[in-house]
C-alpha cells in the first residue's frame, strides 16, 4: 500500500521536477517553476476527482472527460487573468499553481473560446507534448473498480483531444495512460515491455479509426531499437527520435526509461536534450521508483510541492464516501464537493 502511494506521488512530483529542470538552468526565485505541462496534469486530476466524487455521492456521473474539460477551462481562464469565473478546483486556491507559463498558447485559445475538440471533431492542429499531460492524469485515475483499462485509454485520448487535434498527439496520450496504469496499478517495471504493449494497444484499440496509429507505433518501435543498440550514444538517440511533437516526446521518454541506470543522470540528460518534454519522463520514472527516488534538493526547490503531493495522494486514495454512507469526510468534501458542479 505504501509503495503504491509513493509511486503515485512520485509520478506527479517527477513530472513537475522534469518540467522545472527542462525549463532551463536558471531557477525562478529559488524555485523549480511549473509550466503549463504540470498545471494541465494537476487540473485534469482535480477535475477527475470532482467527477468521481459526484458519481459516488449522487449515484450519477457524466462522462469523465467532461470534468477534465471543466477543470482545464478553469485553469485557462485563470491563465488569462479571469478571476470572475467560479472556482471549482481546490488547487486554484493555491498561490502560483496557475501562474502563467503556458508552453502552447493555442491551448488557451481553444479552452477560453469554447472551442474544445473531440476525437472526431478536431478544434486545432496542436501536436505538442502538452497532450501527454492528460494521459498522465488518466493513468493516475485508473482503477478496475472505477473504469476498465480500455475506458482509461479512451478517456486519455478524449481528454487530450480537447486541446490537441492532431490524432498522433491524443493517441500518444492514450499510450502514456496505458504505460502509467501498468506501472502504478500492476507494478510492472519492464520499460521495454511497456513500450511494446503501448504500440500493440494502439493498433488494437484505435488502428481502424486512425491511420496516425502507425506514426506513433513507429516512433515507439524506433525507441526500442535504439535502446537495444550499442552503437549510438544516448544524446544522439534522443536527437534522432525528434522529441518535439507528442509522439516524439513519448518515444524519447520511453527510450530514456529503457536505458535508465541512474534517476538523476537520466533526468538531467532528458532536461538537456528534451527541454520540458522531460516532464513526461519524470512521470514514468517517478511512478516506477517512487517519490524517494527524487533528490531532496530538487523537491525542496519544487514549486507547489505540497499541493502536488496531496493531489497525488488523493488520486491514490479515491473518494472515501458513497451515497448513503454514514461516514463523512469533511476535508475531502471541502476539496471535491460535488455540489459545486
């Protein structure tokens, strides 16, 4: 139980550390700053917990992606300094959680202008690594008593498609959710196997709908081949994978995870070669090794550390109340009160 809880906090904290390290060598007022990558993952988690709380207390829940959309829209409006909108997410009350550092401004346009997309009706052609962040939230949300793994794959893709219209981007989010759900819930640590599984899942689940599945699978296959090769250095391999678009960042992250021998060195390498794409790798390695693998000096500098840790623990714990239950958790209710939706 404790190992799994540490894996959940390691996942979200590792993501944020990778995000901060990848932003450059300069610290901001002594902090490792959070960009939109960490913020989107956190808000997606908050939205999912609002939704599951409503479902358990009211006995009815809308499709989970709707709560992700509401939470991300709240984040985007606050990025645009709209302080008049209602606050549903408790993390919005935390200073600096919504500090404006958006890596993909088009994301804000989509969310604040009411143009959020679907997998069938694309609202943008965005293809960046931000798509993977909702995949992280979906992976953290997985529990077979709540949603099946197939449903988690779909949720991750639908959530990413809200902002990222390139099918390869939201398919990469589904792959990320699969990988993290296997690490967090099943304790799987074979990164090569998980990379292969993700490609197989995409083919079986989405292959008939999207020809872009091939593009993502080829990147993952290339990452596995490079990880097995002894004739190419790690920096050269990461450059070869082209870690810019979501599928490239996913492949680069899994390459680093497959060749990892030391968490600190691997994260520093990813930050150097992938920039803030290192956030995706941080989520994977943090989930694999747990919070204790992250150097304390990085955690001490991490912006909003306590908020992210608490949010991760809530994702692990899940709503402790059900409809008609005599047990009432005041603290949980204050954070995820279903009446707010």
